[in-house]
């Protein structure tokens, strides 16, 4: 019988699991974007009455690739901005945390001083 209370070297940690799930989610989202780009390209080309079958396939391919390129640039730009915002908010949080700690220490020092003065007066 296997003891499940101790970590197994074959068992991934939670960070590894989260990263794997994020990878799968990213893959599925990109596949959905690929399908959407192709469907949009097909809908656009369907409105044209002049292309031959080969021309139609090439137009669909080129339009879908163009849309995927635009989508990839947008995702890259958004991801970069998200990282930038995360850094900015982390800096603000760290600054606020330092201020709160400094204020708490100042209040504690003031209370100790008052306590010493009260005890000295007695």
C-alpha cells in the first residue's frame, strides 16, 4: 500500500500544475483564434464571385495568416502592458507596505514612550 502523506518526486508541485494548465489554456485559446480567423477569411472570400477554387483557398490562407499575425501582435502588446502594470502595482504595494510598517512602528514607539513616561511619573 502506498503512503500518500509524503510528497512523491513524480508528483508535480502546484506551480508546475498551474503552468501546465496555463499552457493548455493558451493552446486552446490560440486554436480558437485560428478557427475564428479562418472562418472570417472564408466569410470574406465567399462574398467574392471571381476567384477560382485555388485562388479562393489561397485568399483564405493569406487572410487567415494576416489576421493571426494581427492577433499575435495584439496579444504580445497586451501581455507586455499587463507585465508593466503588474510591476507598477507591485512597486506601489511594496511602498504602501513599507509606509504601513513605518507607521505601525512609530505608533508602537510612541506607546512605549508614553508607557515609560507614565511609569516614571509614578
